[in-house]
C-alpha cells in the first residue's frame, strides 16, 4: 500500500509541474483541468489530492491537454515534452493513410518495434526503435476493423502465457483499444514491472485480475487489482494477433 501511495505522490508532483508549465495557477487548477481534459471536477480533485490516478484513456487525455508525454506524466520516464528526436519517431510511426507495400498494394505495412512484451516478469523497454515493416493483408485488416495507424508489432518474451502465446512470438497490438475488457489479452505498462502481456479477467468481488494462461500457478499466479488499483496499470493496447511456431 505504501508503494501505491508513493506512486500517486510522484504523479501529483508531475501533474502540478505540468500545470505550472502551462501557467495554470494551483488555485482552481482542478476545475480548469477538468474542462481541458473533458473529465469531471471530482475526478481531477481526487488526482490532485493523490487519492487516485487516471486510467489509460483519461491519462492520455490529461497528457494531451497539458502538452506533455503520457509516459512522463504517468511514470516519470523520459522528457516531459516531445523533443525533435521523439517527434521524428512519431512521424515515422504514422505513415500516410493507406500506406501500402510498393511490391503488392493488397498488403499494408505495420511498423515492427524492438519493444518486447513480457509474458513473464516484465520488460523495461527504456529505448525502443523501429526495426522494420511487417506486411498484413489489407482486406484482413479491414475485415477485423483494424486501422494501421493504431497498430504496432512487438515480440513476446517469457513463458507465462503459454500455450496461447509462446516465447518469441510476434504480437500485433491495437492501441486504439485501451479500456479493460473481460477475458481479453492486453499489452500493459506497469509502474513496477514495465511492459507485460497478460489476460484481464473481471473479478467476482470487484476489480480485475491480471492472469497468465500458463497453468503453473505456483510460478505464474494471478495478480488481483481492486477498482482503484487498475489505474496503476496503463493499457497500451489489445493483442489482436500472434504469429509463431506451432
């Protein structure tokens, strides 16, 4: 519990710093932030008092409203604002709509990242680069309502999600889906474990369970999150496809 309180206190300090950079006085800052981010004043009051933290979608909304990087606001990682280097990476990650492979326009390219999603104890991914492009059938993406702009390819590392996902598998992540859904597999960013790939299960007693598919529960046990604690884990996106050896 002390750890959660420390995380919230650090988040409050960064939030207040971002507000100051935006020249928003602390008096009445909660109400102004609520209007800017499209949330309720009650929510911003709890955030600024350290009673809770925003979930994935709201954290992104707050970061965008304040003009800061969501990774910095949530976890204190990297620079507070985009630098020219990070902007170049973002430009590379968002090719023009309808980006297709020149050799065959029926295929669409999705960026391959060096990032790894841990199906074990967690991945830091402090430095991520674009490795290349992986081709997917354009018709398959359309049939599954997948927009190339919201997709990334990462790699699984670990054994906790076997047999569903194996060590080294290629994972396609849809970053437009950032709200928890019962039974779905998500790539998530944990403040303590880094990037993880796990299944989210709605608990019968409230809150959520981060579950591994591996039946060895002595090594890969469930992690229970109460409703308030789900805000400590940011959903990066839903894992919609895997590729690997059978």
